[in-house]
C-alpha cells in the first residue's frame, strides 16, 4: 500500500486556506443559534432540514469552496446562511432597537458575509445576547435583553421565523429542495483593479496583516 505524508508547507497551506474560506457565521454562531431554536419544534419539515444542513456544513468545515469549479459553492449550507444571516440579525436585535436598527446598520452592516470576510456585522451582539439568554457565563452583559425580550421561547420562534423567511426566498429562486440549493461562487470571486490583472481568483479572506500557522508534534501533558 502506498502512503504519503503531507509536507509542512502543504499542511500550512491547507490550514491557511481552511481559515480563509470559513464562514464564521456558521462555524461560530450557528451552534448557539441552533441551541436556542431547538427549544421549540421546527415549524415545518423544510425548516428543520435547513437547520440540519447548516449544522452539517459546520461539521464539514463551513467552507465556501467550489471544488469542482462548476461556479457553485459545493454545500447547500452556504446559500442558506447567506439568506438567513441578515434575517437572523433582525430577529435578534430589531425587537429592542426598533427604528434605531437602521441607524446601527448605517454604522455597522448587519450581516457578516463575504464582503466583510465573514467577520463583523452584528454577530458579536447576537452571540452575547443568546449566551445570556441561555444562562451561560457572559462578561459585560448587555443592559437590554434583545432576542425575544429575554424569553427563550419567543426568541426561538423569532429565529425559526427568520429561517422560514430565508427558506421561502430560496425556494422561490431555486426550487423546494434545500439540499439542491447552491450559492453563486462566481459572484464571490475576487477581481483586481482594471489594467492590473485581467483575471479573477476564487474567494479567499485576505489578511490585512500577516498569516501565522503553528503546528505541534504532540499534545501537552
């Protein structure tokens, strides 16, 4: 049997590419969102499937990749997260912010998507509010309770409502089967200034400073 071992350079490249193509919303926020949503039954089978696809995508790495170069992101979790992300922000924050939500959005875009490198947006607010709602240890809790006014059932229903609305939008555009939905990978490609490079490259979250990869040969005892 032929075996191969990845070189340190290949491992570093893989680690950096994994980080550079990870949707932070799904990787870091969805487990918390799902924990709240699962406090109540899903409103229908389609929405339950959508949540499971998001969690499965996270399990697979939550990467925005087009491995077969067909112009579509491989995993159906990607379009679901793109449609759900801004509606999730609304569901959590709008009940308290009301008309001030638009003012906050002018300062900080509500969604953390490809344009922001999947960071920023309102995901930090969502994370802290939902952790507080679930009774987890939170440093610097908000004065207000946002999602559901502090009621976990109301919050869960609001999040399911947001996911259902995202599903309605995707179903109208791509058909009724969530597993068949795909995001447009070509729309996420990176272009360069006119005259600089006449090519487009696949999406990757570009660092503004440096990239560093640490590898360990064993576990700390």
